[in-house]
C-alpha cells in the first residue's frame, strides 16, 4: 500500500529559497483550482486570469477572519459535503463562529506537519494530549499525528471534568508518559500538582522526554524555567484551527515556517505593504488544503519572519510569534504587552519560587500580583517593581501573595466524580441535578 505521505514534500528535498519557491509554485496552481470550487472564491477569482505564481497571488485581496465568519457555515466549502472528514470552529470568536473543515486527504498533510518534531515520535511513545478536543482542531491534530507515528495516545482534554490536574499527574506518572502536548502554562500547573501529590517533577517522571507546547506566546525565560523544572526540552509549535500546524522548532531551538506546505507573507496593517519577511501580521496560503482552500488568509498574529541561514539545514524561513497580545494596553504613556511583561517576571531568581502571576493595566498604573514564597516576598516585590519601572517607565504596584492564592491547592488535588445523567433519586439525594449532569 502506498504511503499517503509520499506525495507531500519532505524536509531536505530543496536547497535554498529559489528551490523552495519552485516547490510552492508547483502546487499553487492546484490550490487555486480548488479555490475556484468554493462559493466565496468563485466570486473573487477571475477564471481568465488565475494566479499561478507567488507574485500573481499577491495581487489578490487578503482573506480575513470576518470573511470566514460571514460565510459560516459552508460558504468556503470546495468539495461535496460527503467528502468532509471533520468540522471545527476556532476559539475566542465573537458573534458568528469561524468555521474550518477538512477531508481525509487534508488530514494526512495536517498530521504529518504536526509530527515534524526534531525529537521524533514513534511507537515507543506514550503521548498525552492535553488541549481541547471539542470543535477546536488542536487536540484532534495532535492525536492524529501521534497515531500516524504509532504512538500510544492518551486523550487528556483540558476542558473536561474527567481530567482534573490530579489525574493528569497520576496518568503521567503511572503510564510513563513520554511526550505531552499543551499550552505552556499547563506545564507549570502540572509541576505544582505533582508537588502537591508528593512527586518531584524533575525526578519522579523518568519516562518523560519532551514537552510540546503551543497556543500562547512563550518567552525564552519561561521556556527555560519549565525545562529546568521538568528536566526535558520544551518544544514549541505554532498553528491555528483554520490552518493546522504552521511552524515548528528545529534542533537549534529556532521556529521554522512549514513553507513547503504553505506560502507565507508578512502584512503591515499600518501601510498595507506585504513582504516575504520582516515584522507584521502573518498571511498564509495553505497549499495542500482541498476542502476549504484559503488564499492569502490573514491570521492577524504579530510575527517576525526571516530567511537567515540556520545550522539545522532545513532551508526554511524562521519565525518569532508574538500573538495578538503584542498590541498591549496603555498605562501612562507606555504600551504594556504580555510577552514583554512575562519576560521580566521570569527573570526573577528561581529561588523566589515565582511561577504564577497576573497583572491589570490601569490608565495610571500597572498592578501586578505574584505567588511567592514568604521569605522572598519583600525582595521579589522590590526587584520586580524596579525591573518594570526600568522597562516601561510607568508607576507599578507589585503585591506578593502566598502560594496557592492564584492557583488554589484544591484545584491541584481535587478528583471530582464524573457524573452520569439521572432522573431517579433517593429521599436524601439532591434531585436538583437531574438531567443536567456535571
């Protein structure tokens, strides 16, 4: 039986930007043809002058998130519904949902892209998937990639009452989990939950060999802290429900765009200019997406793209992802964004024990709360106050809180029952939960 991945580009099949562009444009004509079958693009494309090169493509208007919402649910569909394999919606949308759908053939590309981890995935791995499954792509994507590589997948959805943090720790420990997939914040909460259960995160989970993270901006300081706590590499992934995986880390720790599977541009919303590299919003044209082709889709994520050489030899552009949080909030005359503030928080000495924090940007001052060990409270407050003032030049109030304030101990240790629906209750039971089980 032919491996369905054999028709997809593989790392090492091109040398340099010129050959990569040829690879992209070889597939672009097929991508555009698929797009003409979509009600949305059939009204936007001129059949007599379809784009065949990246330069031609740049002449088309951007596809926006609002376009997807306006065409909910199937206005972007380019295949018969009978061919669809899955339907998804992205998180955090206001008003109409942002729909996304894939065929079984689309899923081969999706899974293979996610599986491009430099540390490798194999049948020897026990892979804990700790991201949402409901409607979002993320959990299903990781599960498909794990199964593609033969790994044992543990579906630990992080939006399910059936998988509290205490159970996550038990599963990681007892099953010998080797790989995990989650947002980076989860890794810190697991560490706290493991400690609450009497485990040492860096010692009592010997099978663990890497933590895959994505879904939120991650600073280098926080990544290093997570890695030191668990004693394994933290490997970042970038993508979206609308597109699947778009970038992954190489062995040198740099994020590379999967430019053999998608065509990327950088858009400056202030000037309207578009370029192949630089700073701006990421625009993507997936090249192997048949069910729902996207031409010049603006993800609205703030990025920095470069074609500088990297010693990994992948010959792919590198990307730094800042997310939409890069816009920040105004405090006094400064703009405060989460990425920079997180960087500062995690420069505090590790001996202070600061893992969890929150901040509120008010017009006149920035308020920050941190969980910190009692003996280090005064020092942590003073140091963080000085660091933030130096970085932003704003008034700041830092308050140290006892551990367990922002992330309560009971959230780390509770193991609630998974209730099934009932209609019949005994005389001393609460029948207020009839039918509505939770």
